[in-house]
C-alpha cells in the first residue's frame, strides 16, 4: 500500500542563501555555459540529479518497521528541519504507546561550511515505524510534510 502525502512551498531567499545560490549558479555556468534561474534548493537538487550517486535499490524497501516514510522526489533537508521532525515524532511516540521509530536519514553533507543537509533521492527511506496502523502513519506524514515542506510517500505492509 502506497500513498503520497504532502505540500510544496517556496524557499525564502535569505542573504546566506543568495550567496550559496550565486556559488551554485557560477559552478553551473562552467558546465552549461549559461546558468538557469533556480532557487537554492532547486540548484542543489539539480546538481544531485546530474552529478550525485544514484540511490541504492535496497534503500527503497522497508527494513525494520511495518510502515515508513520515503522521499517522493529529489529533496534537500536541513539539520534544523530534521530536528523539528525528531521532536514531533518523539511527541507522537509518547502519544502512541508501543510505537518504535527507526531513523534512516541523517544530515551529513556540508555545503560551503553552512548548515548540514541531507540529500534525498526519490524512494529513499527516511523514517520507519513499528506499532502503529497505516492510517496513523498517514496522519503523522501529513504533519511531517508540513514541517519539511516536501511531499512524502507513505508505505505500509
């Protein structure tokens, strides 16, 4: 059983993001000859699609839990967003007794010594759960998608 839940929103352009955007578009100009008009997030995703390693097919299936959240598209998650999701999931864990959470995504990539980010490929596992129903996972996925501003695919056994 699969379902994609989520919303998409524009990323705000702060002065730090403008500098990072300018560095990315400059590097894209070297390869393309002309820099496309992309947001910072879209430029990172573009570079991941073009130059990044593909997702391992073994990462596209449930390993530990009975349901899980998977990336629906290429995406960039900052360490701050991952921390907010962790806090929300811990609150859910207190509400739903017996719920186990298996974290599969970590912010480990640094770009220009700014904040750490996690680069996601479509179908890559982010979180897996045990001890909750599929309907509960859908409701949690909706709230998580609002936190990370990206669509999530919910997969259940």
